[in-house]
C-alpha cells in the first residue's frame, strides 16, 4: 500500500477514536465511530483476496447496522428528553438500544457471529487492529453510560459471551478464529463487571490489549495461521516459543501470570455483589478457554515438527520485525501479577 495512503488511514483511525473519547454530543460520538469504521475498511481489503473481500463486506454491513441502531437510539432519546448529551440518556428504551448496538459493534454474544468469520479473512496485522484498537471507542462510550444501562442486560450479555467464547474455540484449528473466540470470552468478562466496577472493566481491557498484542506479534513472527504450522516454531526460536507458551497461559487466566489478575478481581467483586451463580458459571467457562489455549501451548512447545533426516532444524535468519514492542508487551503480559496490590489501589 502507498505510504501516504497508509498514513492517512492510520491517522483517520486515531482521529475517529479521539473524537469518540472527547465527544459529549451524540452526533460527534457517532461521527467518530463512523470515521473509525471507514478508515479500517481499505486496510482490510487491500489484499485483493476473495476471503478478504468477503470479510470486509461482512464487517461493513455489521458496523453499518450497529451505527444505524446507535443513531436511532440517540435520536429517540433526544426526541423524548430533548437532550443530545452523551450522559443524559434517560430513556430506558434508548439505553437498551444503545447497549445492543455497542454489543454488535464489539462482537458480544449473541451478536458475535461476524467476528470469527471477519477475523479469519484478514491478515494478522489488520486482525490485530480489529481485535484491539477498534474496541477502544465503543468501550469509551460504555464506560460513560454504565450508570444508565440495564445491569441485567449487561450481565446476560457477559455470561453468554463467556460461555460461547469458551465453547466456540474448542474445535477450531485456525489461529485467527481461536483468537476471535478468545476476544469474545474476554469481552464477556469486561461487560459483566461494567455496571458494578467500571474500573475493573478498564483494567481488564488494558491487559487484554497487551496480551492480544503479544500473541498477534508472536504469530506474525512465526508466520503461522494454523495450529499445525505453529509446531515448527520451537526449532526456529526456542525462546520465542517459551514466551508464546507463557503469553497464551496468561491469556487463559492461569496464575501466577498477569491474565489471572483481572479474573481474580472480577470474581471477587461479583461475590461481593452476591452474584454467586454468574461468578461460578464464568469460572467454569474459563476452564474451557484454558483448554484451547493449552492446545496451542502443546502445539507450540511440546510437539516436534516432522523434519527430513538430513536437516533437523530450519534456518534461523535475522528477525525482520521490531522486537522491542514484543519484549515490552510480553513482559507486561507475564509479570504483572505481583503488582496487583498497587494496581488495585490505583484503579479503585
């Protein structure tokens, strides 16, 4: 892609998210979301591959539907209350419509069907943007609206997302689809606790972005799209394979890694709110997610790639990717749990 065009598109992504962050008027917020959507579409379709075209079309139709529903919710609220301000959504019907629209935008179950298919049709770099950056603007709206939203609806969406995110990834062999279901499960944890402790939602979102960034960068370095192609990574770079193992286990929420921290704090908050059954269901669904992360760990570090007898290992060339970002994100993905008391004090 032309560097000038790429710069314009990346700048538009930043501009759209920034408009949503700073906007207090519904039309300005909606405009930021639209700029975000339109900026990523050329990045998705630039491969000129049928799967990329299909994924882009599905993404565009889904996001257009969500944007229409969100605009309808804001217009309905302005019609009934006379207010265009973001935090003045006093009409319960408008609040419910806005919740459903934002759930469709980020891919919460049961409105998740587009996310695995779209992510499967993209390359890893665009998939990384879709899984991380594109989640920021909708969550900025949710974090401002949370006192006005229906807690039962949020809890239902969150529990259903953790269940479907856990079950959906079990039978997958494509890494991008596994990461899509991982995203659905993690979003479920964030939405469940949104009404009761929005600071924990923000903490979980930040850690999810860091761990997903690490995972995508590792798969990009390994040049792997399927589980069976990742098994050759241990011969190419044993150290990166160990980092991949730790990051995947952290993404699954296994102690003593960083990913355990938000799940621990969220379960603690749910029990404080006497929501014992949702907490139990989510804890059990985490075991399902951990199972398919363990499949990836097994393929990455515990299996040997079939090699001809005259060449036992692949050539180890000089890495072409900047590794400083990977180093920083991998460190944060693995080693943050001992800092839990300090982080807990900061976020609460």
